[in-house]
């Protein structure tokens, strides 16, 4: 069990510790997420806590390959477009998120870090665009290797080839981790399983077990993605099958996903 999303990050270090990592040309991982509702059973910090879990696992895998790795403070003031109508979803403007993230990347560059990788656990389109644009600007303006780990299957939807220097394409998942008929879009069985595994005190398990599956009709997907009539689409603010969380092998899922991210990062180190 983890007790804080600041565990093993710069937040808990002295400045001299960070200087030591910079002198060793360490790779930097930035956990990326938002603060938003995740149904009546999960905490608002689900995405950023998950990104932190990913970064801890990626750090371990990269260190096993001989790399020095440090985790930056979690970036959680991202864009909540799809859930913006719910209490608890902080609605940060895209331009604000982009500018803040660029300033963080600029600070890391000033500290002496030249290989910086973003690891995200929030799927909002505007959120992803804000990250991509910030990393692109950092790559071009700061002359550093600022690279965002982005799922390969999503690249065509955003008009990217995967060869962009500011993107690390993550290979497709090949394992099956969920038996649910209604897949996890938001606050479903996989997200619930991850938080329950690493932050069990932040899951209302009795509530999760009581929730029926909620799915979207194909013609409603865009409404959800772009924040239209979302309470009509999911009155409790989740899409998926939270009650199935005990059937999900959270450790295997995290290990597989972070292995693929680690592989993508290694391919982009300069």
C-alpha cells in the first residue's frame, strides 16, 4: 500500500539530492493526471495516483536496465472535459494546463535535466493535446529531449505518425486483464482494481460491489468525450463495471503497461 503520491518523487527530496541526479544525467519521469470525479466509489485523485503508480514501476524497470531515474512532482492540474459537469472535476483551461506544464519542463531543463518523459493516466482529448503541445514546445524551444509516452493506437486519431521527436509510442496491449462485458472507460473495474491494490483506503468497496454496469451507445461516445450532457449519460459518473474489480489482476496490468512504456522510453533516450 502507498500512502502518498509524493513517495519517491522530488517533493520529498532536498535540492542537493536533485542536483546529484542532474549531475548523473538522470532520466526524469513526470506523472500526469487530473483531479476529477470517478464515480461514487473512487477518489478524485484516481488518475494522478495511477500515473504515480506507473512511474514508480517504470523507474524500477529502467533502473534494472542501468539508468538513473528520478520522478518529478506529480502534475495534476490537467484538463477535465468529459467529466467537467460533475462536482469534484476541476475545470482547468487547456491553455493554462499547457503553459503550466511547459514552465515545469523549463524548470527541469534549468536544473540540468535533458531527458524528460511524461506518463499520463487521463484520457481526455484536450488534456492529451495540452500535454503534447507542451512537450513539443519544450523540445523545440528548450532544446531538450522532452517526450510524452502516448498509446500507439491513439496516434492516428490525433494526426500523428509516431515519428515525432516529442512522442514515445507505446505498443499495443497483448494481455487480457478484464472479464467484464462492459469495458472500463471511466471508473470501471480496471481503475478500481489499481486504486484498491495500491491505495485500498481510497476505495468504497461496498459501493463498488453494488454498482451496475454502465455502458455508452456508440452514438453517445462523442457526447461523453467532449463533455456534453454527461450526467444524462452516466448519472453516477462512471462507465464500466466497477463491481468486477476483484477479478482484475492489477499487478499484472501495471507491470505489462509500464514494461511497454519503459520500452518506448528507452527507444527515445538521447
